[in-house]
């Protein structure tokens, strides 16, 4: 039995999609004037960088 997760570009797009969903949540929270933890903003930026780097390398 083998499990395939898809090709490398699909994984890069998945990372970018998760980062986009997280950034929408951060923007929504910001508009409601609630506190945003800085670690979440850094996590989204890092995820975008890793996703784009993954797409360019593969």
C-alpha cells in the first residue's frame, strides 16, 4: 500500500493556501480591533516565503 501526497508544486500551493487563509483571519481580527499576536504574523510571512521558495525550486 502506498500513499501519494501529490507532486511538489501541489505541496507549495497548499502551503500558500494555508498562509492565505491565515492572513485573511489576521485581517479580520485587525478590523475588529482585537489583539493580534506577532508570532502569527511572522508565521504567515514565513509560510508565504517557504511556499514560494518551494514552487520555484520544484
